[in-house]
């Protein structure tokens, strides 16, 4: 009987000691060295679609395939876009030749031709002048009719006008193209080059590349289907790093900051720790999400945080519940805001 009493006394004292230690730690005693939060891996997806319209010629990946950033995943038939590039290239080359001709100015042969036309016009004018003078003399002697005089006068004036035209043409040939014409031709060259770049961009858009690393979740279209910019071809799940959505209470808000390292664990892989870091802390308080069912927690205000977690083996699945542990002995001053612990050497589990 005495042994039972002694044993019961020891158990009661031990329980009281544990209770006192817990109360002392929680209510102003020893400060906790880490903060434990519970959350879920956010579902992050990208809808991959062509920026061009056409019939799908090839799909390079299947559902479940892992792709790296920049991997080719699909192509559409580029025949029409190849033709557009060829036409734009030809138009650009033609406009460049026009500009080059204007910049080169008038050729010496053209100037000599203009001078020869001036001389020919002057000779013709001199001949019509002599005919006109002789016709005037004949008309005074009443041996030529008035019509002949009028015809000779008209020919003389017409020849004089032709001389003026030839001389103006020579002056234009010597001066060369107008600056306004050169500027217009240069603008046409710029427009044709822009059209060529657009055609080349449209041709490049016939190939679809993965914008980031991830896993193909859905293959929506198949070869032979028509692709449009508003119709996705694949759904890409972003898997590394993953985003963990968790919530922190107001009393613990001052203990954390963006850039602090964090450890992420899941029940699927007991004992395995995934490296992470705090990437975002919401500036706005909100009520505890309704998936937390206890009455006490449902009435509390919390702040949403985003924890980035390294997931090189794709073990953290989208939507998976996880436990986030944040060591609180990290200095809050001069924390990096854009660090990526996934590029660092693995650290030991806490």
C-alpha cells in the first residue's frame, strides 16, 4: 500500500512539473525558439496556349512529363507564316533599293542626257524662230496667208516652252532627289522592316515553349486540332519551388519577416525536411479560414503568409497539407528579400 502511495505521489508531482513548465513557457516564461504553422501547398498552374492561329502539327510531351524552362512542347503548321516572312523580306529589300537609289543621287549619264535635251530644244526653238521671221516677211508681202503666220508663231512659242522644260529638268537632275523624298523612302524602309519583324515573330509563335519548369498536368488538344490564342493546349503545374499558404496570428507576426528560412514537412514523407523561406506576408488581416473548424480559431484574425519550399523531386504535391517550422533565432535585420535557398547546399534537419 505504501509503494502505491509513493508511486502515485511521484506521478502527480511529475504531471505538475510538466504542467508548470508548459504554463511558464507559454505565459511569459522561456520564449519559444521556433514557430510552427500549418498550411497547404498552393495550386499553381499555367495555361499554355499558342499566340498564333493554325493547325497543330506536333505535340512533344505527354501528361506527367517534366519540362524545363524553354523546352519545346508543341508546334503548329508554319507554311502560311513562312510565306508571310518571305513576302515581308522581299518588300523590305525593294524599299531599301529605292532608298539607296535616292541617296545615290542622279547618275552622270542622266545629267548628260538632260543637257542634250536642252540643246535639242534650243535648236528646235531657233529653227522655229527663223521660220516665224520668214513667215512674217512673206505675210507683209502678202504672199503668205494669215494662218501660216499664226502657225509659225505658235510653233515658235511652243519650242520656247520646251526649252524651259528641258532646262528645268536639267536643274532637277543636277540637284538630285529632294530631302522630303529621301525621308519618305527611309520611313517606308522602317515600315517594311517592322512588318518583317512582325512576320518573323508570328513565325516564331508557331512553336510553343514551356515558360518555366513544371509537370504537364493536362494535354487538352491533339495534333490536327485548330489552335487559337484563347484555347490552352496544356496545363502546366509549377512544382519547384512550390508555394505554401499558411496563416500566422497577430502575436506571432512581429517574430517573422520576409526572407527568413523555414522548414517544411509532410506526413507523406516522415522525417524529411524541405528547405524554404518566407516570401510574402499579407499586409491585411483576415479571419481564420473556415476549413479550421474549432470555434476558438474561427473567431481569430490571422495574416496569410507565403512560404516558398524547394521541391526538386516533385514530392510536395499541389494541395498537400504541410507543417511549416520557422526558427526564431534568425536576425531580422538585413534579411535578403530575393534569396533562393534551393540554390544553396542542403542544410541539416532542425
